[in-house]
C-alpha cells in the first residue's frame, strides 16, 4: 500500500521561527520561575475567597494594585511586575493577563470571565518571528465583557463597554458601547440615575 505524498509547498530557506531566541534577561527568567511557584493560589477551586492571597502574591512580585480589588479564581497573570490595577477593579474568573508589556487597568473597572488581555505579538515579516511587546491601557469605569480579546497597543477609554467575545485591535473611545469582530463603536453609554 503506497503512502500518498504530502502536498506541502517548501518554505523559503530563511524562514525559521523555531530559531527565535529569547530576549529575556536571566533576572526576568528567574522571576518567572519563582512566580510559577505561586500558581496554586490562582487555581479556580479557591474562587473569590482566594482574592486576598492572590493580591498579596501579585504585590509581592511587583504588581501595583489599589484597594478593594478582586482577583477571582483561575486568573493567569504572566508577569505581575507589569500589572497596574486601580482601586475597586476586578479580574473575573479565568481572565488571562498576558502582560509581557505593561497592562494598566483604571479604577472601578471590571474584566469579566475568560477575557484575554494580550500585550504581545510576533513580527511575522521577519524569518525568526521575534516577539514584540506593546502596552494596553484600559480606563476607569470600563467593562470588558466575557471572552473579549484585547490586543497589543490598545487603549480603551473611561466608561467604555466592550461586548462579549469582541476582538479589539484598535483604540476605543470613552463612554461608548463597542462590540464585534473586529470591535467597533455601537452607541454612547448613557448612565441612568439609580432608583432609591
């Protein structure tokens, strides 16, 4: 029985992403190993009740986190020293903070379950596809809904809502409701007075 030949086009000789080298210093590599030892604090089984020890661990490794914040179970923070959270902000269950560059979250902002904040990408125009890192800024009073993706170099304004499962690769202005893939502005966010 003959095995069919694979129909795969040959790659250019210079294309070698497997030969990409790490740009991290030894200090950063050691810090990442040490940080990995704290991962049990972030397991989902601890739920909301593990928020205080999680915040303690994040601060121990250089995160700047304000008062009255909540970090739920299953959250994954890659480099705590690149995380800034304002007072009263929340990282919901299963949020991934891929913060090879600084990720700043304003006050009273909610990042809902399984959202992905991604501050890095690869330069696919170069043969070894090196890692490129750019900061993300999310304003105060914003809400990034469940399973949304926020890409590198994105700024989200104060009070902005990013709809569930949206893919955000461009800046979004303040006090807007935005959604979609790609994410776009839908309408202004207008707050109503609460009934007492």
